[in-house]
C-alpha cells in the first residue's frame, strides 16, 4: 500500500508555526507489519476530516458566509503574525539592550563618582606629598649642613687625634727616657748613699782625729803651725764634702720631682687616652648613626620619588578620563574653558618644576663650595702639621687616605644613583612594553568583536534565506490549495449534474408537463447568469486595469519622492559635516600654533637657564670637573624629561580635543541616523499599507480571473520584496556598524576603567605603605630620642664619675705633696742638725714650694678645661633635647594641619559633587523609573508567554485532529482580533507622532533654531477620479 505523504506534509507545514501542535514522521519509509492498521485508520480519519471540511466549505459558500479570499487572508495573517513575532523579539532584544546600556551607564556613573572621589583623595595625597617633599628637602639641606659640620668636626678631631697621638708617642718616649733616667738616678742614689755612709764614717773618724789633734795641740803648742796647715787642708776638704753633699741633695730632690712629674704625666696621659678612646667610640657611633640616617633618608627620598611618579601618572590618567567624560556631557564652550584651565595648570606645574630644579642646582653648588672649603681647610691643617713635625706625616697620610676613601664613597654613591636611574629607566621601559602588550590585547579583542559581528551578520543572512524559503513554501502551499479547491469544486459540480439528471428522469416519469416549464425556466436562468457573468468579468477587468495603473503610478511617484528626500537629506548632512570638519581643522591649526609658541618660549627660557648654569660651572675650580660633568648630565636629562613631558602633554591634549570632537560628531551622527530610521520606518509603514491594499485588490481579482493575475502578482511581490530587502539590508548594515562602534568604545572604556582601578589600588597601597613607614619613622624617632636621653644620662654619669676620680686623684696628689713636704722637712732638719751652716737647704725648700705651686696651677687649669668641656657637653645635650622637642611639636602640628586640610577638602568636594549632580537629579530619577517599568513589563511578558505555552501544551497535546483544528481556528480568530487592535494602535501612534512633529516644528520656528523644519508635499493615497480632476 502506497503511503500518501502529500497530505501529511501539508499538515506539517501548516502546523509548524502553531505552538503545541505535533508533526508526523515522514523519514521512516518502512514501518512494521503491526502498524499498518494504525496507518490505515489514521488515513481514513484524515480522509473523513477532509470530506467534512469540504462539506462545511460548500455549505458556507452556499450560504455566503465564507468567501474564497478568507483563506488567503488567513495565510497573510500567518505571515503578518510571524513578522509581528519577529518584530516583538527584536523589540525585546532592543529593550534588553537598552536595559543593559542603562545599567552600564549607571555603573559607569557610579564608577565616575568613585573615580572623582579617588581623584580628590589623590589630590589631597599629592598636596601632602608635596609638603612632605618640601619638608624632606629642608631636612636634606639640614642633614647636608650637619654632615658638613660633622665632616669638619671629624677633620678637626682627626687633627687633634694626630696631635694627641704625637704627644702620646713623645710622652711614651719621654717616659721611657725618664724611666731609664730614674733607674740611673736610683743607682746613683744608692752609690751616693754608700758614699755618704763612707763620708760619715770618715767624718766621724776625722772628728776623732780632730779631738786627738786638739789634745795634741793642747799638749804640743810647738806643732801649731803644722796643725793650722792641716786644719786648713781639712777645712778645705770639709767644704768640698759639704758642696758634694748639697749637690747630691739637689740631685735627689730633682730626681724625686722628675719621678713625681713623670707619674703625674703618665696618669694624665692615661686619662686623656681613655677619654679620647671614649670620644672616638662615641664619634664612630654618631658617624654610624648619621650614615644610617642618611641611607634611610636617601631610601625614603627614592621611595617618595617613585610614589610621586606613580601618583603623577595615575593623576594624569584620571584627569584624562575625567576630562573625556565631562567634555562629553558639557558643551563646546565648556570644553574650551577646560582646555584653557588645563593649559594654565600645566604651565604652573612646569614653572614649579623648573623652580625646584633651580633650587636643587643651587643646593648642589653650595654643597660643592662647602666641600671645597673643607678640602682647603684640611690642606691648611696638613701643611701646618707637616711644618710642626715630620713624625705626623704618617698620620696625615692616613687622614688623606680616609678623605680619599670618602671621595670614593661619594663616587660610589653617585654610581649607585646612576644605577638607580638606569633601573628606573628599565622599569619605565617594562611599563611601556606592558602598555603595548595591553594595546595588542585590545586589538585582538576588537578583531574578535569584528569576527563575532561578522558571524551575526552571517546568521542574519541565513535567517533571511530561511524566511525566503518559508515564503516560497507558503506560496507553493497556496497554489496547491487553490488547485485542490478548484478540483473539489469541479467534482461537486459533476456530482450535482449527476443528481440533476437523476432528478430530471424521475420528474419526467411523474411530471412530464412541468419538465417543459422547468427547461424553459432553466434556459432563461442560464442566459441571465451568463449575461451577469460577462458583465461582472468586464467590470472586474476594467477595475483591474484602472487599479493596476493607479497603483503603479502612485507607487513609482512615492518611491521617487522618497529617494529625492533621502538624497536631499544626505546632501545637507554631508555639507554640515564638511563645515564641521573645516572648523575642526582650523581649530587644530590654531591650537598647534599656540602650543608651538608656548613650546618655543619654554625652550628659550630653558636655554637661558642652561647658559647661566654653564657660566657658573665654568667659573668653578678644576678639581671638581668630574662631579660637575655628572651634574650637567643630570640637568640635561631633566631638561629632556621636561621637554618630553611637555610634548607628551601637548599630544595628550590634542588627542583629548580630537576625541571630544569625534564624540560630539558621533553623537550628532547617531541623532541623524535615528531621525533617518524614524523617517524610513514611517515610509516603510506607508509602503506596507499601500502594498497590503494593493495585494488585497490583486488577490480579489486573482480569485476570479486565475493564473494570469497570479503570475503578475508574484512578479510585483518579488519586486516589492527586493526593494524592502534592500532597505532592510541598508538599515541592518548601519545598525551593525553602530553596534560595532559601541562595542569597541565599551571595551576600551572597560579596559581604561580597569587600568585606572589597578592604578588607584596601587596608589592606595603605596600611600598606606608610606603612612606605615612614616609611623615607623615616628616610632624610630621616639625611640631614638629615648636612647639619646639614656646616652646623655650615661654620659653625665660617666662625667660625674670622672670628676670624682679626678678629685680623688687630686686628693692623692695633695697627700703625696704633703708627704714629700714632710720628708723634705725631715731631711732639712737632719741637715740642719748635722750642719747649721748649710744654707742651701732653704733654697731647696723654696724650689720645692715653687714646683708645688706650679703643679697646683696646672691642675687648676686642667680642672677648668675639663669643666668647660663638661658644660659644653651638657649644653649640647640640652640643645639636642630642644631640637627633638621642636621636631616632635612640628610633626604633631603638621599632622593636625594635614587632618584639618583633609576634612576641609573632602567637605568642599562633597558640596561640589552635590552641586554638580543637582541639575541631573531629575534625569537620573526618570531613568530609574523607566528601568523599573521596563523590568516590570519584561516580567509580565515572560509570565504571559509561559501561560500561553502551558495552555497550548494542554490543548494541543493528546487530542484528536478535529479538536486540534478547532483550537487552531480559535487561535486564528484571536490573532485576527489582535491584529485589528494592533493596526488601530499603530494608526493612533502615527497620528501622535505627526502631532509631535508639528509641535516641534512650531517650537523651532518660535525659538529660532538653525535647523529649519521642512515639509514634502505627499500625494493622496487614493487618486482622484476622472470626473473630479
């Protein structure tokens, strides 16, 4: 049994677009043996349903309830429903896109607000950093001065150390000599004591001999002359002995004095050595601390410079983004003012930078001069020391070596500075490479977006091809349906004729008389019908020719009018665009001239400054040429950086200006495109209405006349569809281009915002790190202050202990002096007891008293010197305390002032923000209301779609074919009513748009706008009849 697929295919084609209706499977060619009965049953049901539908159609035709063009109208309604569904889908997509764009706009506005807040914070941080920079520069100047003082003090101390070391060496040599002399004197003393014992023994023996001689003199007066001679000789010998005794006593006293002086000098030298060692240790510790502070300050300076560069870059980038966003909102006049203000700010910034560089150069020249003075002083001291003693040459050589080491350290510091600059350059290069990499990524994303847009265009083309195929299938189905109707009609006519013949035969048998009457009446009726058909055909042909000519004429004229309006509008827009481009080029030339003039002025000022600096540098000494050459290179690099920054700013300003102009032109272009789209939509609506009216008339004629009219209709529809497709393609291309531009701009903005966010996060982290470092420095200063206090107290205690030790030493020396005086008195008494004639003892005592007096004077002088040094140390400690107190007070005042400035700055910025947002509050509220309404509408539509799908599934699933047909008929009737309502609403919308346009034109006339309203005389839809012309 052959499987009739044509009917099932027709059913599938008709029920494809209806929701919930299933489709029969036509793929399987062979079925099972047990399913043939079901297939036969289904075919019988289909035949019965077709017969029932035919019967209903014939009944409706007989009654006049269902004309033939109703089916065609149903098919048209299907096509219109499909178009309406497509339009609704597009509308939903557009609404969703609008919602997305509104959400993105709101998010961008929030981000702009956040960025403004960040910019305000960064400006505050910039001010704080500028103040900190000034403070650090002041502290650097102070540190340099203190460093110079310390260097001078070190040089003086090194000279003093050299002198002291020379004195120590001399004192050691003298001590050694004195020790050897003391040993010699001790040996001579022992010899003298032995000789004294011998002399005393001889003296006693002599005295005995004198007594014996006296007895002998008394006994023997005769030998008086001899004894006188002997006595004179003995007296002479006694005098010699007394002289020898006096010399020995004097030598003894001198040796004792020399010993005491040597011991005192040794103790004093030991004390001086201990004090000098303590001082040297303290100076070394202070030098280490100063060097650590210098390193810390240099590291802080580098960090601050890096932070300043990063903040300046982020501020510049944020200023660019802000200027772009504000200039899009503001008008051209405000953009010019912003550009002028930015130019003034940039000039003031460059002036400040130039002044800072000049101040740094002056500071460097001062440092060089001070360094030269220090070198000259050191040279003078070296010459003096060389003239004083040859032994100090070695120490001076060591001092010179230290100076050379310091110079080498300075050279290493300069090299490190250069290395750091190179590192900074490498980092800048890496950052530039990173930026280029990001730009390449952006380009790749743009290419991906372009590919996606191409894919969308291809998908749209495929969709259009599918639509064409569906239209062709519909036309085929229409032709088949008309053929089937004609066949059914012919079959019915044949059946009626057969019934008629049977009825006539029966009537002939029963009523032969009435047959003749009926035949005559039938003949008359046929003639009348033929006449009526001929007249109707003639009328229809006339109306067809008239309507075709009129419709073609009206359609051609309307197309011409539309094309003329389109060309006029395009010409006007091109003229306006050309004039705007000319204005932009003129503004660009003027701006470039102004920037070139400013650039040349700045270059001349910089050249003058460099000439003055070169003159100053030529006047400097030859010893510091290398150092000055390095400074020249730094100055030249700074000038190049300034020039590069100026050029970069000029380019950035030009780019901003061109981008702002481009955005304004794009906005105007979008407005024009929107107006064109509105006009095209209106024209398309008019064309669609005219086409619908024309198609209705053509289809009425097609029902009566046949194949010729169908062919003409197909040709006309193909021409209309081609023109409509061309217009749609143009509009879709324009839409695709706009979408691409919007996607590219949106991606760029997203990337820029992400970069700005990253920079802001980096700046915030750097600022937090800076705050933590400052807090650590503050704690370090406090700890340093405490340690300095503790050190000062320890030093004071040490000085007190030293004074006590010195007092104890003085007491010991005084006791020794008293003991020596007692010994001397005893010796003098012994000498007086031995010889009253020895007067030299008194002279010795006087000399001893004089030496004691001189020792007391020297001790008093030494005591005064030490007290003065103690007072100086106490004053220095007090000064350090005052300085620390002043620093702490200044830091606290600065912190308070910074906090107050921050609060005031935030208050002012918040008030400015409120003032700026005040005029846009209504628009923002309106946007929010629209967003809410659109969201509610989308929810309502989604709910309705879900309900309809559920109802369709319930009604179309698991039902008979008749029930499905009934449900489809109900759906068609509902669709017809909805289309009627849609047409009414479209007409009302058109009327309202016309009224709005009229009111707008009246407003423009009253306000005196530049764009004059124009009207094109439209021809009437229905042409005038021949009699009314």
